[in-house]
């Protein structure tokens, strides 16, 4: 079997066998295939696609390239959650402790932000002392003792994905549904959970721009999981507007603390999505019979303080300073703040998620390149939700940064992100569809 023959086969529209894909992936991870040949094969996949059997085989080969977690010995049901990413998407920081407080074992591996989308690890690492680079034995001990962890992907877990993603990023081969789905699901399968909950974002602030593409990705990921004997549910959710009022890192942690403490002023969409995901998670893991029962349980765990206590225990177990959560006034703040004001009176019809994400990146909360350092204190604080009636010169957002130049650059971006009209906007739905139930 020769790599060049496999490239030619896919270029000509042929279908690989599982053995061919295992040969290709395995040899690449072992260093037996040069980058230029894998790059050629990836481009052929972008043009020709992969069938479901090929996608399943690619996912299995990626999982087999490294270690996997064995969660079978844990006391309760196991569940993993994944979001395809968006602006202000901080739900993991709430959903993981809620589910763990309700007896679901959560070994959650998350990523870092790049460009407009935020990363869960960056948000967590704004907490002083917080460690996210846990080893597999540390993950297993923490989940057994605390019920949950949130950490980065280990070096030995799905190394094929790390290598292939870096190459895809450098060769314009990221945008392929089979490659995206196998990348996500290989990590979820290697994570060992019996149940997988997926949040596929769609809109200006998401990777998927159309509902059609988001549905295709969600359905493919559900099929991959089911082919490996996992229970998988995916929801498709809107990301045309930022999720929550706060976009950044430490400012998003502060918002989640407020949510888990039962603050009634939480942005409605964030509140709704956290409860939706938690309800689905409890149902999927078998803790409740229906999503409604799961949402009610989530509300009870928030009201009792059990969910917030679980977050504190998780942070403490990973070396973080829980005083940062218990007394958010201890959080560091940016040197400079600037209020952005409405240019006209009317109703807020839209807040463009992509523009707000770009502004947050300019302020220092995100990365233009993977190796960029982020400013944990930078961010955008949105002052009013979509639908709110405001007056000209009202403050619509407050910018936080340690650079006055960045504040000046971000201000017009944020102002342009707000669409203000004379009449109230039509109501919109946050959750478009649920797949896999």
C-alpha cells in the first residue's frame, strides 16, 4: 500500500477502505508520511468528500492514535459536552458543575480561543493558580473525587487530531464537514463518556454560517457517536448575537458566578441555554426521564448552592483560588474603561456577534495567532439585550482594556455592531433544532 495511490484514489473520487485510512493515519502519526502528502490527501478530501463509512473509519483511526480515558469504573453515569464555539459562549463553566452536582460524572476536555471565538481554558486560567494541563491519572482521580474536571487535551490523547488540525489550518483545508466532525468526535470518543451532548452554533459569530450546514454537521456527529455505541444528542443554537452580556475571559467567569448564585439579572439567552443543556444532559445520562425534569433539577441545584459549590470544588482541585469566585471583587480589572453610547434612540434589533468578537480580540481578550498572549481582564460588557428600547446617548457597552490605543480601535467596531430601529424586533428562537432524541 502506497500513500500516493491513496491520494490518487481520493482525488479521483474513490472510496477508501477502513484499512487504507488506518494505514494513512497511523503512518502519519509515526512520522512515516511527509506533511506534503497528507496535505494533498486533505485537499482531495475537501474536494471529493468522505462517505459515512470513511468518516467513521477516520474517526476510529484518530482515536486509536493515542490513549483513551476509561470511565467505566466511575460511580455514576458519564457525559461529555462540546460546543462548536462562539462569542461569549461560557456555558461549559455552568453546565459541568450543574451536571456534576446532580451526580453525572464529567471529564471535560476543552480548548483555547482563536480569533473571534473564546476558549474555555482561557476563561478558567483567568482564575489565579488554575491548572488546566492535567495528566490522565490526575483527570481520573479528580473526576472520581470531585465528580468533574475541565482541562486541556493531553499530549497522548488523539495525537492524530493535533497533527492533522495544525496541517489543515496551514493548508486551507479546515472547512470540510467530515474533517470537522471526525476532529471533534475523535476527542469526545477518546474522552470515554457513554453520553455526549453537542451544541452546534450557527450564525455570524460561529464557524457554521447557515442552518443547513449546522444541521449537516450535527447529524454527522450524531451518526459517528452512534456508530461507536455512544448516546449522542445535538442541539443547533443561534450565534448571531453574543451569548450573555460579558465577552472576554475574567468577565465571563464573573457572569457565570452570578448565574450559579442565582442572580436574577442574568442575560436571558445565557440563562435559557444553560438550563436547556443541563436538562438535556440529565435526561441523556438517565438522571431524569424528560428534559423538563432535568431543567427543574438544574434550577434546584442552582437555588440550593450545590452547583456553585461544585464549581468551587473543581477550581480548588485544579489549584485555583476559590476566593476569586466567592468574592469577585478580588478579580483584577483592566486599567482603562470606555463607555460606548447609542447613536440614536430606538429598539435594539441586533448585536452582531462577529463584530463583538472582533472587538474583544482587539481589546486583548482573544488571539489573532495561536501563540498570542491574551489579557484576562480585557473584554466587552454589553449593557442591554436585543429588544430593549434605548435613548440616544445611552451607554450600550463598556470596553475594558489595558491599552488606550486598543480602546480607540475597538469603539467604532462595537458601535457598528448594534442595529437600532424605530419599531420593536420580531421575537427569535435561540434553539433551532434538537437532533438525536
